[in-house]
C-alpha cells in the first residue's frame, strides 16, 4: 500500500473509533467555541474549532474526496457532539492546484 493510502485508511479508522466512542462517553456541553481559519503556503485553507473547556485533544479531520473547501467534521451534529465533549477540531481543504 502506498504511504498516503495507508495514512488515509488509518485516519478514517481513527475517526470511526472516535465517533463510535461518542455514544459511550457522557457529554459535557461546551460553553463556548473559538473558530480559527487560515491559508496554507500552497493556497489551501484550514479551519479549527476549539471548545472551552478544551480537554487537550485535537482531532484532525481528513475529509477525503468531495468539495474542496476546508472541513473539520463530517456534519454539524458530529461536530457539535465532539465539541461538547471538549475535543478541538482541525481540517483543511485540498491544494487548489491538485
């Protein structure tokens, strides 16, 4: 397997484990969420959401194929569930040049 394919598979498995663990972990509602955004040197974009209180863990969302805009969660309900549990979320777009 190529390195990037292995990395994508590992990232997908990690995301599935986190989402599967959401049902088992009690939710502590996030009081606030700070949003951050920027641009990478190759022209891509990134976003991050950090809840308060933050549990110290950052989850990198690798969104695979789809729209080229930055995303840090697969959907709004999953995003809110992760933020409510104190996870910071980070994601990026694709290189616009491919």
